C-alpha cells in the first residue's frame, strides 16, 4: 500500500476567516484519491515551516521554475548583507 500527499493544482494557499493559512492537499492511496484536506497553520507555524524549508533548500541550485522569492533571496554567505531591520 502506497500513500501520497500532494498539493492540489489550481487551489492556492489561502487565509481562513480566523487568519490561519490553509494549504490544500490531496491524499492518495495506490493512485486513487482518498481525501482532499487542508493543512491549517497559524502565522507562527507557517514561519517555522518557512524557516525549515529555507534551511533544507540552502545550497541547492534554484530551478528555473522557482518563485521569485527564492531567486532573489538565495545568495552565498559571502555576499549576504543585512541592511536594516523593520
């Protein structure tokens, strides 16, 4: 038995009425969809996930289809400069 979790094409991440972030996911077993669910995250949980993903992606080449946020923020440690804090 093989389970798979993937994003649902055409259903973007969105905010809920209680200001959580909802990521639509499809659960499949042996190639058949068993459920469509949403991973709900608080802002703090989303920030922790974002940081963990950044660390996991660090040092890997940016694919041509990557979103702009990854292309503009990935730099080598020698060229990264903090200009100020908001």
